């Protein structure tokens, strides 16, 4: 950690200032941890700010009990540390959290917890980033000042709750999937799951396993692929084919395999999009659904498929787009997450209104004026890891150039008066 308070302002309303001798990393999820580990390898000090009281808060606090990694573990490793050999092909939620905690311990990553970033802006006059945080546990607001900013808050920082007509007046329990843990509490209840992505499918399966009666809302066309084909990961197969074939041919192969293994899903109310699964992932970040057993429950009638919701009503009523009105005891919103970068990063044109870098992968990791981004590739942990390595290497080169003995006196006179390591 290269930081030390530099000045306590006379005004009680002004934040305390801290100089950061190295990059300021915002977010201690897998992306932030990966950057911190790679920076340590490069010998670059840093400060990592995290709004929660733990690392990887999404995994620790906002995931359901039965969750496993959707991809084989070799595609989910962070840089410089593989998963333990005894881990299964698809590690559990608890195993992944343990892996991240071991990762943080190995690379001595110690975030500033309970530090919510309120704003971050680049000061053109000084050539420095000014990051203001709310840290009630650490004595109030703080302002971190440094030359580099690494945005690592990721694609899933905030929950998405659509504005459904009448939802506020629905009599049953309404829960976002981020607060769902297990179907045990829903045994015997009629539950509407709004959303048919990987979370919606898996939560519907979990509800069915616990004796609930789930109905899953499928509003749009969706690609559903088998998790494995002949014992081989579908994702791994796609990655292999992409080395030799263009994306559109791989897409056709994936759709054909899905049809051969899963059958005609249109009969179940699941329409396939016209664009292929990899094309949708590449262009729009729409991840195909990997089937873990939900389709068998749909075929058996244990999970119903419903069209779009028109409105919610009193007494647990839900009006559907096909004109039916059904009654439910509870609603689970599997409506996803979004980036929160536009809420706090000010005065930049590197990120768009959607909170993603405007420049597409693999060039969206570096902006202007010492701004970096990691975890916004729409390619999961493998994309985040690749960008973390790039960022650390780039910062390492700058750091070594600026700390050469011949330049130290001039370059550090302005900023090393308050540095500790």
C-alpha cells in the first residue's frame, strides 16, 4: 500500500486527502484482485477501494447456494494461480470464494473495505485523479489522489429491476435473484421467475427441487445449449473451433449440436434468436444459457414456461401477454445486473452510458490520462484476467521508467513527500 494522509482540511465538510503512490483500483472483485496481484508481480504499489466489507461481495453475498461456475475451471482461473488440483471441473460457489480468499492472501492484497466511491474525476490542471469515497467506518469521507485509476467494478455492480406496472401492489413476496439463496423457503408455493437466463433457469430448477411450483417468464428468444457434448464442455469446444473456423460457422455448429442433444425447444416455448449464440455474446454481451437439467423439468411439467408479464395485480395476480391471469405466492426477478460506472466516474468519454468502454475487446482496457478498465470484456473471468495482465504490464513499464535513479529526484520531488510502502 502506498498511501498516507497528506492534509487534514480545516473545514469539517471537506474529505481528508490521501496521496496514492501508484494506481487507485476501484473494486475488489475477481477483476480488481487480478490487477492487484499482477501489479505486485511488477513491483508497483497500489490502493484498492471496496465498498463492501469483503472481497468478491457479489459471490459472497449475492449468489444462491447451489451456484457453480458455468464454465470449466481452466477458463475461470485468475493470473498466476491455478485452481487446486482436487477441485472439480465446475467448482462450487464456496470453492470459488475459498480460491479468491487464498488468492488475496497469497498476493497480500488488503483492500480498503467499506469505502464507497462517490466520485472520480481527472484534474487536468494537476494531471491527477481525485477519487472521493464515503468511509463511515474509517472516519468519514476520504479523497484519494494519484496518477492512475483502474476501474474494476465490473459488469454486475448493480441489480436491474424493471419497472413492471403494478409490481408495488403485488401481495406476495418479491425478491431479486441477488437475494435468493435456496428454494427451501418456497416449498409448496407458486413462484413466478421473471427471466430465462442462466440464473432464471437455475433458480427455477432449484425451486422445483425443493417442491415449489415455478413458472419461468420467457419474454425474448434465447439460445439454450447443453453444458457438455459427449463429456466435453460446449464452451471449450466452441473455443477450439474458433481457432480454425469463422464465428458464423461455429455458431451454426453450436446450434446444430444443441438441436441434436436438446431437441426442438420451440415446442417448450423457447424460441431461438436469428443471430447465433456467439454472435450475440460478441456484439451484445448476451450469454447463451447452459442447461443443467431445467429442460427436463420443463418437459415433465414441473417448470412452466410463461410469456411476458403485462402487469401485476392485487391478491397475487399476474397478467400475461397471452391474455391469461395467473396467481402466484412469490416473484423472483432474475433480471440481471449492470455496470454502475456512470454513477461515479465523471467527465470522461472512455465509458459509454451503459457503463462499458466504448472501444471493443481486446482494446477496451486502456483509456487516456492514466485510466484503465478491467472486467468489462463480456468474456467472463478469462477476459478479465487477460486485461489485468495487460494493465499491470503497461503500468509496470511506466513505473520502472519513472523510478529510474537518474529521474528519481525530479520525478518524485512533487509526490514522494507523503509516500510509505
